[in-house]
């Protein structure tokens, strides 16, 4: 493989990652919007996104296999290949978590709900979506400082998650709210994990730039 063709393959690989990220962001936004509006049809649309996200992940995986088979990358290029692969895996997981939120929203649509709690979950979701966007932007710009800022945003999501769980537990005395509340705890956990995966993508940005992998402090709990 000629060097020009090889470089074009690396650029295409990174472009594929950003395209996968765009689909994932649509899934996250759709899941949170469906939660806020209780739109069952939108839930189905988010669930349908999962196949496209998985297909894009497998396409990246195949491209990497072909690239490695044709040419042994130098150290910096190998870091890019590995960082793209790991980031793609985290994006695929975010897609799965968005689907779980959509499925639980759909299952809970007919149950009695707590408006304040839904608002808190949507606030978490909006922050998580912003984290994914920032993680992708930091990767593209090789912005290590921006990637490290994801830790502070993640802590805000973790705090909201703890508040949501406390509210659900306080509601447990109301039999009509128990089933819905338990499902919302799972929703909160999924949103929290979206934030954690965004931080993981940020860690790949630092690895790509520095050649050393470090878990960001307090990235997940």
C-alpha cells in the first residue's frame, strides 16, 4: 500500500468514527427527548438506531483489520488505529445504553410518573449528550485539556444520579410509583454510563496525543 493511500485510509477510518458518533448522538438525543415527551414512536426510532450503530462499529473493525493486514503502522499511526477502535467500542456501548433508556421509557409510558424526577433525568441526559459531543470534538482536535474537562461534567451527572435514586427511594411508600421508580433508577444508571463512556473516549484522546494511557481520576465510581 502506497503511503498516500495508507494515509487516506487512516483519515477515512477517523471520519468513520466521527460519523458513528453522529448517529450515536442522534440516538442519545432521541432517547432523552422520548423520555421527556413520552413519545412511544420516538422510542421505536431510537431502538432502530441500534442496528446502524452496530453496523458502523463492525465496519470500523473490518477496516482496521484490512489496514493492519496490508501495512504495519508506525507508532503514532498505531496509536490512532487503537484509539479509534476503543472509542468506537465506547460509542457502540452508548448506543446500547440509549436503546435501554428508550425501551424502559416505552414500557413505562402507561404508568404514573413523577414530573420532577423526569426533569432531573432529562437534565442528566442533556449533560451526557454534551459530554459525548465534547469527547468527539476533543478527539478530532487532539485536545487533551478538553478531554480532561469531561471528568468535571461526569461528576455533575453522578450527583444528579444520586439525587434521582434518593427521590425514588423516598417514593417507595407509594405503591403506584414503585414500578415506574425502579425502572427510572435503571434509566439513570444508563445515562450515568453514557457519561462514563464519554470520559473513556477522552482517555483515548490523551493516549493518542501522549502515547501513554491513564485513567482520568474519578472518571467513574
